[in-house]
């Protein structure tokens, strides 16, 4: 089904909303990388921005985790590469927390 045509004002509003979402997501991931937020905080967050963040991006923002290691972790924990935080099951969340909280303890 094709998207309905947007007026220039609607298009501008949509672009501004998307830019604000990207900026907020980048801020959250930077805070995770710097240690100002924990993985537990983000996995338990009610923020729409965090819930829509791909798990892979979240893992890559953890200190010491790159693209390859994030992919390995996701396959070990049986998490699809396209999975977003809101789509994680209770078991997957628990496995992620156990893995990363044990590493920081």
C-alpha cells in the first residue's frame, strides 16, 4: 500500500520528529557507552525511543563490544539480528543482564 501524499508542512513536521528521535537515541546510546546509564536501566525503560532501538545498536554501545562481538552475542543468546528492545522476551532480557552484569561485577 503506497504512502499517502504529504503536504510540505506535514513532511517538514515528520522530518523534524525523526531528527529529534535520532538525536535522543544517540544521546541514550552515548550515555550507555560512557557508563552514565546501565543496560538494566535501558532494558527496563518505558521510553519509546529505547524500546524501538535495535538490540544490536544497544550492544554495540556497550564498552568493549563492537559489531562482530555484538553479532556473536546475539547468535549465542538466540536473538534475531533485526530484534528491537521491545521485542525481547523475558528470557532473552535475563540472559543479556546475566551476561553483562557478571562481566562488570
